[in-house]
C-alpha cells in the first residue's frame, strides 16, 4: 500500500479497539447504542475480493472515499472487512432509520471517535440540542483533528439515511479544515450532498461504485463455492449476466441452489419472482418508495428501456422525470443508459412484472399498447413491434412495419428470423391491408404461392378502395409482386412490378428509402433472377451488378449474396469457371444470416462451385457442395435455384458414369410461366448424352434440336455429342453458329477446340489436331479444366502422348514426369485465386486440423475455448466451401494455404 507518511501501517488481523465503556448519552438523554459503533460481522461465506481491497487502500491518499451502490451490493461488508485489518484509530458509525438531526449526528460522531481511541478534548464539548450544533464545536473538532500525528479514519455506514442538508454542510466543513488528520469513508446508496466535483477535480476523492462492486464470473464462481455450490465458470457467467453481478442476488441464489438436486440447472432457470431475491428487493427497494413511485416502477417493468415521456404515457401522469432521477440517484435498481433513457435491473424487472400482475391484474396488455403507440410516434420500430405483439394488437404491429417501409426486413437483415417468429403468432382474425401484406410476405418467403398470392390480392383490393396516402403499403405490394413473379418465372410480371415500384418511389418520403435500402436491393434481385431464368443474360447482369456493387450493410447482405450467386451462375453459363468460382466464393462468404430458413437462391453460390468442381474433376468436393444445399426449404419453387441444382447434380452423376440417374436429376420439377432456354438446353444435353451412352446416336441427335448457338456453353457440348454420334457436319455447324463474342470464356473455347481436333483427327490431319490440342491445353490449364479431356474418348490418347502435349498436361491433367536427379523442375504455377482470406487465428486452427489434432487438443494448444475453435472451423468451412475437416485440408492445400 502506498500512503502518506503520517498514516500508520496496516496491522493485519488487528481489531478496532474500544478503549472505554460507552457511558455518555445523546442530546435527548438516550444512551448511545453500542451496536452502531461495532463493525458488522462477516458471514463465513464472505468472499474477500483483493481488487476492491486494493482500491480501498487509496482512501489513505485522499480525504474522502465514497462506496456507492444499491442495496445488497456488498458495500458494508467490504468496508467492514477492510477496516478490521487496519491499525487504529478507525472509527465506525452505522446509521439506522432514526433521528439524524445535526445535534444527534455529531454526538454520535464524537462518541465514535471516543470508541476508537481518538477522543476529542473537553474543549470540543458535546451537543446539547438535538437540532443544532455550535460552530465553535465544529471548528474546535476540525482543529484538533488537523493537529493529530496519527490521522483518524472515520467510516459512516448507511450514510444515505442522513438527509439533513445542514449535516452535509457541517461534515464538509470539518473534513475540509481537518486537513490530513481525517480520512472520511462514506458507505451509501445515494449521492451524498457534498461537493464531490471539487474533490474529484483535484484528485482528492476515491470512488467505488456499482459497476466495480459487481462480481465478475470468476468471483461469482468462488462465492458459490463458499456456499457449497460448485458450478463451471460458464454457469457462473450466465448467473452474473442475469444478476449483473449483484452480491445479494448471487448469495441468495446460491443459498436456494444449495437445496436443489441440480444446482446448475436451478441457477439457470430459477424464477426470480418466487425466490428470496424477490422478498429482498420488494422489502428493501419497492416498499421504501412512495405510492406514486411504486406505481411508476410497476408500470415501466413491461419495458426494456424507458425515458420520462414514455413512462408518463404509461402512468398518465407528468411526474416521471423527477421520480426516475431520484430512483437513479438512490441506486434503487434504476440504471441510466444516457440521453434521458433508463432501464431496470433485470431481476428487479422480473419481480416487478410478476408483482404488477398481482396488484394490477389485466393492465399489462394495455401498458404494452400504450408503449407501442408512443414508440411508433417516436420512430422506435423494433420496440413498437415487440410491444404491439405483447398487446396482441397485430393491426398496430403490421401497420408500423409497413408504414416504416420495413417489410423487406422479413426477408433480410440480422433480425429477419426474430421478426418472422414475432409475426408467426398473428392469428387469422387480424384483417387489414398491413396484416395481409405481412401474411403474404411470410407465405411467399416459404414458397407458398397459393396462400401468398391470395393474401397479396386481398391487401391490394383493400388498398385500391382506400383514399389515404398509402404509398409505402403499395410499394411493399410491388416488392411482393416481384417475388411472386420470380417464383413463377414470369419476366413481364416482374418488369411491371419494377415499373410500379419506380413510380411509387417518388411518392415515398426519401428518408424512408434511405433508411431501408434492402427494399430496393430485394426488388432488383428478384428482377435479375427472373431475367436470368428467361435467358436475358445481359439485362440480368446489369440489374444484378447494381445490387452486388451497392454499399454493404447488414440489411442488404442477403440480396447482395444472392446477386453475386446469380452473377456467378451467369459467368459459368458463359464459360468462365474461374470467374464464376471467385464470385461464388464471395457470395458464400458474404453473410451468415440467422434463422433456419434460407431466402430463394441463397444456395446458388454453392451450386456454381459444385459445377466448377465437376469440370475440374473434383467430384468429392462437388458432392459435398451439393450436400450443403440439401437442407433448402422443401418444395422450393425458385426456378433458377431448382435448375441450378438439377444441372449440377446431373453433371456430377454423368462424371461418375450414372447416366440413368443423371437423366432423372436433370428435370427440375418447377413450373414456370416462361421456358428457360439455358435450363432446357442443359436438360437436353444430359438426356442426349444418356442416349449416346446407351447406343442410340440418332435419338441423341434428335434431342439436341432445341440447342442453338445462342447458348454457347450448351452449343459446344451439343457439338461434342453430335460428333460422338458421327454427325460431323452437324457438330461443326453448331460451332460455327456460336457468336465469337468476348462474353464466352475458356470453357467454350476448350470444348470447341476439342470438337474440331476430333474432326481433324477423323480426317487424318495430325498437324491441325496437335495445334488445336495445344491451344485447348493452354486455355484449360489456367482454369484447371480436366473434365473435357477425360470425357474426350480414346482418340485423344495417342496425341496426348507426344512430348509437347505431354509437357503441357503434366502436373495438372496428368502426373508430372520424374525429373533426373539434380535437374531443377519447371516453376510452379501461380496459386489459384481465393476471394476470402483466412484470418490468422483461422489459419492456426486449420494448421492443427491438418496435423490431425482434435478440437479439444486445438483448444488447449491455442488457449481457446472449444466453442471458439468450433466457430473458427465453421468460418473456415464457409470460406473454403467445404463441410468436413478432410475436405478443408485438401482444399487449403490446393489453394496453397498449407
């Protein structure tokens, strides 16, 4: 301990002495109560917290120390335990609920000084009037204290019971003029009427308040152990979260848990309102308040947070501001949040709500309704919805959501799942345009077109007959119309919805549009997906790029992910597998949205990655990626998603030689208003390949009649099948019909070169074959396209055995040849691109996974919790687009991360 030189050293284990019998009486003639000068006894379960003791030691460096906290915070026991180990003179004085007028106050202070061995001289005198004390007495006392060689430490416990302003002025006078001869420690629930700001400004105040008095999880675990209750630190942490580290709450809970057969479960689930904690708070806090204050506390218990104006709305009075300020000042479990907002201590709130139902039965729903109306007027949407739902007022809840233009939050954003859960309790009796819109959004998000469209039409009919300004509701209708058009694959309908939305945007307040960017992002994503389905690739790309390039934020994370997934599919269909992979990885890693359900198309990124993996002959990885989409909502009606899954699954089955299963997988069972040219072509290719494999070349050729050069990837694959069916002319005609545009990528050029090379091989033109194969290998090596060469057939093998081609294929298509000893090998190709980098900690975890360490071993090695390691692993799986440890290691090695 660092202290000024005139402070005696602490004598561990010494007690505060009483040097003479207490024979004096107070100004009223009553004998002094000895118990008020005795240190309170500490229970056997008292936990010494060294951090607080060390802080209290600073009392010797400052004239004033303040221990301020609510009832049951452990202030008194902390001060008593600390004081019991100090060398005298230490004066202790506890106040009760009696008379604390100036004369009585100072007579007790003087007696406390006598009791600790620092008696004032006869010159100080004794107060003879209970209501007043002379200035001479105070001046003489201050002078004598200032002259002392050994300063006195005076502890005034429960000082909040002293409310006379004259006492506060006199105490400040004595403290100021006593100099180094007096160190005053106030133990109180309220702010003392002293100029604390002055002491604080010059560094002469030591303060320990509620936040510091609160128990940490480790301290709570130790306290529970002293009560005979042994629980893990995590269980103690949960209890601390619920009690906010409140000492009395922890101790009372521990006593009750000790009687339970499962203490850990009891501490997790105990009912606060049916416990000794409730008895304590009701007696020590609620019942000490006035009738008006009690009524206020009971009513605001339905709120998570409140301000005076909101509290007044619940009480129908206007006195909330001074009452709340007073409760906070008194540490009556009313916590200030800042900007005039407050909250109740969690346990106190639980107990008050239960007490509210007993004292004012039936009032709770009305309080929720009043709160919801006030919160709606003041723009607090989430709380408006919560209180409207608690009041079972669904018209109010849905109306607030729609009027705020927030219906998109049912589909995207961090609270989408919570919102969906909240409105899941809305019954069929709620019938308004807003409730019908919310119902339609719920049904359409679950791909229930029949019910969704019925609710949407009902809402639109009501809005048509309503003369009010309902632009926000009509704009919400346009969003849902676009989603319905997407799910039915109807471009005219989605474009009409987009035009309607553009008009309505001019009528909606700009601040609402700025507040809810997700509405526009969702609308454009639905438009882009529908145009992609119809084969209008360039139109779709323009719309989807607008979403993908928009500023980021939690509310637009889901549409951005979908837009990038659709753009990845466009790249794949145009023959750019590497570009598609990069976009798909970005889409998969863009966001982790809460909730079990996924929005339409949220798995497209993984489907694209699966298709690319098949082209690279990474069949196990492709299967893992397809497995990731297996938990999509059953009966999904999103056409693009269904077609994407169909062609990825069919291609994987074809690569494994399962032609019949591939044909079955290639048929997406989703009706659509418009036929998709690329989906139809993909289905035709699989069916044709199956016919060819079954020895039916003519049937295979017939199926390909629907494939044209407008779909380059499909056309070149169709040409491959035509050539394999010995229809060279038809094959070359298909290739010639492909428009040589920049938008077609290596997957087109590689397969086209292989078709022409096979035709040249049939004609005996070896030079042309070698030239075409050389170009194909160069293009394929950059993209690691293996499947086209593996599927080419026997004709290619003799050519690939030639030295120049063998060198081009070595290391990525065929095993690298053994090099003579001492001869340096060719430079390694650049590592494949990966969009999302692993964090340093994720890399540490992955390295240990590669060393076959268990999750528990990794946690111990890195000094992390097992749950933290699992979280890092999930992030690694997501970023690498895998779902197993072994796949993560293999993928990381492919990407040169290990």
